[in-house]
C-alpha cells in the first residue's frame, strides 16, 4: 500500500470522525472491522462495482453501442 503507518492511521481516524462511527475494533489482539465497518465495507464495495459498470457502459455508448447506454439509463432512472 506504500503509506506510512501514521498517515494510514490518521486517514482511518479522519474517516471515522467523518462517519461518526468506529469502523475498526482495536484490542490487545489487534484490529478488526466493527459491525459498522463491515456494513460500510459492503456498501462501498457495491458502490465501486456499480461505478465501474457505469464507466464501462458510458465507454460502450461512446463507441456507439447504444443498447448498453439505454440499459444503464433504464436501470438507474425508473419511469414510474
């Protein structure tokens, strides 16, 4: 990851402050995700995956594959 431990610790602390929850449990045995951290990680993974799909759909549309573009729009913008 090539980030100094103190810099990484500070970034984690900043994220926890921003979220207003502890995402890690720290004890004598080490560090693990808290329940809030597990939920956050799951949602972030989903967002990253959806973002990657959106990028690929946009690139496909730019290449003239309008079916991908239409499916992206219909999946994200319901008409009801």
